[in-house]
């Protein structure tokens, strides 16, 4: 799996705020999808920090989220994910 992390802070993951204000971690199955999403973040009108894509073992990512009761979503290659405000470019 691949996660987004803030450049210079690779020891943590970047989580996205959902509509209810809750932070959710995206776990991408494919590196290309994570890279594409981070590129769209960079082009968005929203102020996002510089992002890196980091590979993590599937079980480590999911187990950590479940152990800390942290919301996450697995993004498959069949999912289309667009950053907030990207459509306003």
C-alpha cells in the first residue's frame, strides 16, 4: 500500500479531512494512483503541503489504523479520487 506523507515528515501520514471534519487516511493499492492524487493536490486551489508518496506494508498500515481506531479508506485502482477544490481550477 501507499500513503501520502508531508515532505520532510516521512515518519507520519497525511490524512484528509472528510465532510464531517474527521481525518481519514487514504491507503492506495497502486503507487500510480497515489502519485496522481498528490499531483492533483499540488495543482488544486486548496493550500496543501508538499506531499511524498511512501510505500508501507499492507498489514502494518491497516493494523495501525485499527489499533488506534483511526478511520481509513483503501483506494483501489477502480476508484476515482479527486482532491477537494480540484474541479475549480
